């Protein structure tokens, strides 16, 4: 079986997973305590004629199977309906288009920080076991992994707000002038011409966007960074003492080639699920992190929709999150075939 045939099979197998996950999400939300009519009219109007009239207008009195069929058709065609409470009458697709870029920007930097810090530290610790650097890196990985996102986010916001008094450095004026807690400014990316016509101003705006999202990205990527460091160290220690590594040394393979071609590549195999698990962190952690750092992304939107009972928005975002998780698992399987060609092939 070729790599692409294996990939296609994994995509096909993901279809029933998405279907089942979406069905469960619909039942949880629809049969749960969320009451959109009460959220729109207010709790004091529950039981009034206007309350029952609104429920009928929203389709909440239709048989559950009819609601389910309509819901699944909207999800399959990506016509995700309209918001009832957050922004009444606005298409959910439009709201996602507005809020998603901030979450993507946050996710990009959280993954980048975790990869560029966690993996190099893990490889270094594995190649230099029982040294001071190994102890420091291992302790740092354990500490970062142990700190909950919500706690670390509050601590960082507090420290940055009082940075002038605590460390003598004003975070708001460091590098470029920004506020401590503010949504990342992505306006420059909506005007690509500014990168050419006014590059100085454009790069200043990019720097502002990076600075605004960096603390939140550090918090969101902290758990994954610690995992990558610890698992990377363990993988390198196991591989560096393997028989084929000793055989390669005996044949005169250079240390640089040995590390990059054999040790590093094989150490990536147990790291692949950790890296792709960033999707889970972005979905679960971004709700808390975006709320603490006042970043109006999909996590913040999902939180507000849940609190305010915006049923179409809640279900649509859950559907998007399911697609992201399934896509992350498919990507994980595909990366396995790139790193280890033996995975997924059936040879006669």
C-alpha cells in the first residue's frame, strides 16, 4: 500500500468518527440545560406566551429527529445557521471568520514556542545526561508541565501589569508600545499592500501583534513544551544506546550525521502525538487563555456562546472543534509514514 493510499484510507475512516462525534455533541447541547429562549427574553419571561412563541419560531418545539436532520445537513454543507444571542441574525460563518484569525495567530505562536524550546532542550538533555544542563532542562520541563494554564495565565498577567515595580522593566513600552492585555492587532495582514508601500509601519504592526500574543502563546504552549522536552530526552537516551547506533559509530559515521539522520529522526516518532496534540490544547486551553488575556478568538466566542445560551453558535463551534481534532489525528498518522516508512504499508 502506498503512502497516499494509506492516507486516503485514514481520511475515509475519519468520516464515521466525525459523524458520531457531531451526533453526540448535538444531543449533549440540545438535551442539556441551555435554554436559548430564556437567554433571549430573560429568565423572568420563562412560561410567558412570548416565551413559547419564541421557542416555536426557533424550531425548538419541532421533533428532535427533525432538528437533528436539519442540523446535520447544515453541518455537512457548512451552512452553520445564524446566531440567536451573541449577534442576532448574523451568520455563524461570518462570526467564525471574524474571530478565527486571532485563535490561529495564538495557536501558531504557541506551537512554534513549544517546538523551538521543548524539542531542542529534550535533545540536548538526552545527548548530555546527568550534567548540570540536563538537570536544569529536566526540572524546567517538569515545572512547566505541572503549572495549570489558567493559573499560569493569571500569574503572567499580574507580573506583566506590575513589571515596572517588580523587575524595573515596563512591559508596555518594551520593544514596541502596547497594552498588557489586548487582542492581537492583525490589521496589517488584511492590508498586504502596506508590506510593500510602507514596510516600516507594517513591521511595527507585526511586532505589536507578536508582542500582544506572546504571553498567551507561552501559557498555551507550556504544557506541550514540557511534554516534548521530557519525552524527547527519554527517546534520545534510548536511541543513543541502541545497537545500530553503536554499529554506525564503529563504521566511522560522523557524530553530526549520526545525530541528525539516526538519533533525531527516530526520536521524533514518540514526539509526533505530542506535537499533534497541540490541537487539543488549542481547543481546551484557548477557552481559558483567551478569556484571561482578553483575546477575542474562537475560545472566547465559545465561552460567551455557552454562557449566553446561543445554541446554533455552540453546536457549530463544537463541530469545528471536532473537525480540528480529527484532522490532527489524520496528520499524526501521515507524519508517522514520513518519519518511519514502515508505518501503514502492507508488503507481500
